[in-house]
């Protein structure tokens, strides 16, 4: 298991002080379980490394936006990185302060910008010249002054999965490095904008510090260039992206990411060595705060054999945890109760959805029986938040464990909720024969 907070006690997988099997009985499966202690532990590692330094932590809400998770971080004093009006509403509902929010995202809509200006967020991370103009226009209408950081694409290869690399020239994100100075001039000329910093984000699940230091060098040089044009930039937002362990400790093919404290210190030391210690560094971690604080519990429905291959068909699927299907991501999978009475065998762990891509793990050695519970680890970030209702599957429930307490933080969806907002055609819609006639006419035109 990649987390210290999920561990076997007498053969029973437990989180903090609680065995997981009774939680599955009580709340049903599939079930997301989070550990408050694990969230707190990860946050405190960031906070320790930032103590006494000019640095702040903005939790990337997209990683896990459950109100209870946001609440845990808000109580710890975190700031927040959001990417939508919906995330703004969540942070405020969970007790976060608007003045501690940066608003990132490549496609901010007018209503989202308006809501963020009204709430008085700390800063907009702007990704294009058209967005600068839109922001200025809405700020003028609302009589506000918007604080702006330019999100620049530093053209750095973060050496991660192509779907989660964001800092290359060919990615849709940010303002091209060579155009950033011009964008700073545009910002200065727009009377309702104040340029306060630069931002970048080079990717996610990054397991080396070197790409960050390369990005820092480019960004600090750019800050110096922009300041010679007369601007004063108080902060640099280095984005998120620090990777986590997904594989169990000791597995040889693991590519270990640096520890949080080591990573943050390396970044801050590098900034200081370059003579920029007076500038505030913003970190936007998501996965490294929440990823290993969560697991997805699922029950084995069937064990089946097809030729040489064995499958454990479970009640969680790609709609619950999309990462394996989408990125071929590895998540460690363990039984919840270790058995001595079943022979270990290699199984593909797959869900009930009608897609070959619907798997959670491949070729896993498990000693299991039908009805057993499995835990899919490392599911605290980009797990529930990416879930869908594909195959009309209600989304899972979520539980937060806090010491010996387990709190239901989201009820399981019901099928009725899934189509509550839908409608059949009205009673006076075209009759069957009219509709057939209409279809025949339309087919001729096409
Ligand atoms: N800041 C910005 C501007 C971002 O775009 C992201 C993530 C973060 C911060 C947080 O990055 P983190 O520390 O969590 O790596 N769904 C993918 C990950 C997508 C990440 C998108 N941006 C996955 O499941 O691996």
C-alpha cells in the first residue's frame, strides 16, 4: 500500500483506527473512503516547508472537491486554486475565504468571471490576450479592479503522461513564453487590471524536481524582463504537479517522487539562490495532498475464467474511477481482509461496464473469493471528481474517517436522482405516423 494511513491490522485493512470491512457493510459499495489524518499530514508537510519562507499553499480543488475535504484544508489555513464558478461556490460553502483564492483555467466564462469579481478573489491567472480584454471589460462594468497573474507556458517537458503534461508549447495552456512580455504590456494598459505576478503549471504526477527548476529559471528571467518594462510583480505561482507513490513501497519499478518537504525546499532554495527570495511563491498542489488519503472500496461480484485469463468482476467501474481507463494508470489493489484459505492467482480486476477499457487493475496477484472486498488505493485525487453516470450508474458514496469516527460526507446517488431533471416528450408531440413521415422527408434532404 502506498499510504501509511491505510494498513493491515491482524489481516484487516484499516484506516486510522477503523477497519474498513464494517464501513463497506454500513455504507455499501462502491465507496470512497478518505482519512482526515492523511490529508492533514500531507498539508502539514507543505506548511512545515513553507514556514518562515515567503510561500503559500493553494489546494487545487479539482483534485477532490468534496465539501468535507475543502473544510479540512480550510481549517488548516489553506488557500485554494479553482478553475470554475462551481469550484468557487464550493470553496465558499466549505468555509474558504475568497481573498485566498486564485482563479485558474483556460476558458473562464463571463458569468464565472463576474462571480469571482463579486466575491473578490485574490487573483485571476489569465491564459490569453482575449481573456485579459474580457476580464477588463467585466471589471469595468462591476466597478472592480482585478488582480492578474499571467499564466505562461514555459515550454518545459515534465516527462509525464501526455494527457497530464501541460507546459509544452503544443499544449493549449497559458500564454506562449515569447508572447508573455507583450501580454504584460497589454495588462498594464487596461485600466481595470493590475498585474501582480506570473504563473505556470507544467504537468501532473511529476516525479522529478529538475523540470520545476528549469521552469523556475525561465520564469524568473521573464519576471526580470517584465519588470524592466516598469511592472512590479510580487508573486510567482509555480502550479501543482508533484507526483505521489501509486505502487506499494519497495516495488522495484516504482519511480519515486521526491518527498513534499524536500521538493518545496528545493524550489524555495533555488528561488533564493537566483536572488528572488523577496517574491512570494505560490504552490498549487492537488494530488500530493489528497491522492494517498483516499481508497475506493469495491466488492467482488464474480470470479470468472476465460481461457487462460482470470477476471475479478467488481461492483466499481470506470465511471467510479476513470484513471486506469483514461491514462492506463496503476492503482494498487489489495483485499480488505487477507485470507489464508484461497490460492493466490493473477486476476484482471474489471467493472461491469460494457467497454473493454473498463478495468481497474491488470494481472494482480490476489487470494480472493466472490463477495470479498477489495481496496483500490491512491484514489483520493482525481477519483470521485472524475466519476460519471455512464451506464446509468449512480455515483458512489463518500466517507471521511477521523480517528475512530466515520462520517458520511456524500450520500450514494439514487437512480431516481439521475433522471429527475429529464423529461419525456410532451403528450401533444407528433404522433407515430407524423413522426415517421417527418423522418422520411428529412432523410431525403440529408
Ligand atoms: N494547478 C493547475 C493550473 C492545474 O491545472 C493542476 C492540475 C493543478 C494545479 C494540480 O495538479 P496536481 O498537484 O494535482 O498534479 N486527471 C489527471 C490529472 C489532471 C491534472 C490537471 N491539472 C489525473 O488523474 O492524473
